């Protein structure tokens, strides 16, 4: 909804299979209510609307999923039928985006566009935000397409169809298989504006990456910095092989000082020393503010594990994730699975605005009222939920000896663990130390 005002629309409503009654639908900023005289009102959040369809002048709304779901038919709203459907869909989009940590201004544009992508065609709502684009098909059978700004490749106008073709870049994403193109069609004069929005997001990621690299290694030759900037686009892991000459100076700039030098050296040693699979990752804390970079490293460990550590003030734990499902681990990892795991974790960190708690909190803590924000984010962000499914443990930096002993223990345990539901026996003690350091009970 484009404004915070409450809107009341009048018509008839009925549960599917029931009789219609005069009704008022109240659209408020945080949810909507179906009011029928003589019966309790039906109040729901916009996120509860799992389907909103328009058919022959009526709006069909499905609330919830599974056995407790119910379907309402909203009829005889006359000229306000379109406003009713639009209000429900727009409210749902905004609420789900907010759940997924994307904040939109009240006057942010939400356009309806025709699109084609990966053998699919339809109409969808499109929203631009600071870290990318969301295309939400009106047909709820199709998943949302979340495109991070670093994954936008070429942006080509298609004047013949009044459209824009956006080619994916970077890794193949589940919501954009194979980096395939997305085409926006029949937009007329507005196609130019859409092309500019996509290009500005892509170019902004490149500018931020260049500024971060220049801030870390300003004395490196221009060619080395330029190549590193193209590799270290927002949240994209870079290895010694992909960074080439830039790896050494960047490794020293990021990890050559306490307290992260010790843990990085220990993780690298555990993973094979100079031959260890390792990556650096960078992104601005806020797009357009590269002077405040977020930096993290990942190291592939024995025993089907990858370690991740954020290099910033206040980061005092090493996070461990499994690479492949435990039952599938036979002692060696299939090709490219380690790279897929480190990309998954890094993308989740970007999508979650660098929050690690949703990935790591024990189930009991996640169920507490204070963790509502995290539960909503896990529901709204598939990448975050996937990272949590990979999570094994976080090791607190209490002291070097204790951290090293915990690392050795979890690596040995995980090498033989086969049940993804099993929990490392030392996890509770580590969480207790983290709570104590944070002043939690």
C-alpha cells in the first residue's frame, strides 16, 4: 500500500461453500480484516494470504496453508474490486519484504510488469531495493525471483517489444537457473526507466567493490586492483586462484592483524596449510557506503565442514557449516560442492544484512518472543533457511587453547556423523559462553 491510511471497501464476503453476506474489508498498514455483521471479524496479516486471485469480478483469498487454511470469496465490490486485489497483493509484498529485512519507503514504486524467464511467462510485481530486485509473480504457483545486484549482468533494451532483457551473471541461482535471462515486456516508454534501474544497481555494486579494494590495498597496481574488484563483487567469494596477484596483499590487509590472524592461521593449518581451500568475501555494510566494508573469510575443513568468520569489531565466533548432507558424506566431497556451500553461506549473509543469529540460534532460543524477527526472516529468505539447515556450531573466541580444542573436537565428531538432526555434544557449552559474553541469562 502506498500510504499508511486505513482503507474500507464494501461488498459481500463468504467462506468457500458458504452463503454471501454484506461485508467490509478494512485494509490497514499491517494487515486486513473482513467484517461481517453478527460474526467475529476475520483478522489476518498480509503474509497470511497465500493466494490472491481475481476471477469474474470477485477476489479469492486463501488464508494460511494445510489443514487450517480457509478460502474467502470477496464479491460485489464493484469498481473497487481492482483496488481490493491491489491492496491485498501490495500489502502482502511489502510485509513479506519487511520480513525478509528489505525496508521500503511508503511511496516506493511497485509496478506490474509482463515477464518471461526460464520457460515461464506471466505478470508480476517488481520492486527495486538497495541490494537488488524482487520479481513476485501474480500467479503464486511460481516462486519469487530475487536478483542480487552483483548477479546482474548485461541489461539490453528491446525496443521492438517495449522491453528489457536482463542477463544473469555469476553463479546459477535456484530462482534464476543457469543465470538465464529475465525479459520484461510491453512496458512502452517506461522500459527505459526500468533498464536504468537494473543498470544502476549493477554499476553500484561494481563501484562499491572498487572502493573497498582500493581502501584495502591502495598501493597495489591499478590492474591488480581492477581485476580484484571485478572478482570481489558484493558477497562473491574469491579464492587465491581467482584473485591471482591480489590475493597476497588482500590476505595481509584483511587477516594480518589480531584477533583474526590466529584463528585464520589455525583454520588454514587444519585444512592443509598453503593448499587449503579458502576464500575472502567483501561487501559494503550499506550499499553506497563502501567506507564501512564487511569482510569475511571461509575455509574448507576436513570432515565435511566449512568455517566462516566475519572480520569486524564485535565478531567473536567461528561459524561452522556442513558441506553436503551427512548421510551423503563418504570421506571425500563431490566436485564443486564446497564452492556451492561457501556461495550459499555468503549469499545468506548478504540477504540477512549480516545477521548471523538466525543461522545459529538453538531451536529453543529461536522460539522465544525476542527472536520473532529472526523467525520471520527465515520464513521469507530461502537462502537464510538453507544456511541454517547447514549450520553445525559456532566456536567462541574465549581463549586460543579452548577454541582450538573445540575446533578439533567438532571436526572429529562431524567426520563420522551421519544424521543431520544430530547435534555436536559441545554446542551447548559454546552457546553458553556466547550468551555469557553477551550478558544473556
